[in-house]
C-alpha cells in the first residue's frame, strides 16, 4: 500500500486535499444541537432500545442511547443550565444530610 503523501502527490488525486467536500467534518459541527425541550430523550426509557443482534445477525450488546449521545448534543445554554441544576440538587442533598445528622445527635 502507498503512503498518504504519495497518494496526495499523485496528480490524479491532488485535488482531494484541496477540495472541501473531502475534508473531515469538525467535531463541533458533527453533532446536532438539541435544546432543553428534548433533553429527556437522553435518559427516558421510551427512547431506549436494547439490541442483541445487529443487522447482519451477529450478536451485539448495544442500545440506542449510545447513538443518541453520538449524534446529538445539548445546546450550549442548555448544558450550562443542566450543570447548574445538578449543582443545586447536590447542595440540597448535602443540606438534607446535615439536617439528618443534627437530628440524630440530639
């Protein structure tokens, strides 16, 4: 097999390196942005299918939630909101634990 440089230096394939149709898509543009209305599809059981066999009949341990995370991403503002919501939930849990410990001591 020829190396990548040899292929690109060949006159017949030189335009492949310059043509944007053949460039790899950037990671940021690869995923479709989902807003907060559809955030539940990442963890809802209705969107989760478990496959035991692929389309050619080979056994596989696969679920559709992996595809969802692969092709979709939360929009920037929604991911910030979800992170802040998680932090407030953690703070609430800590407060409940502190109250529970104080009641047990007295």
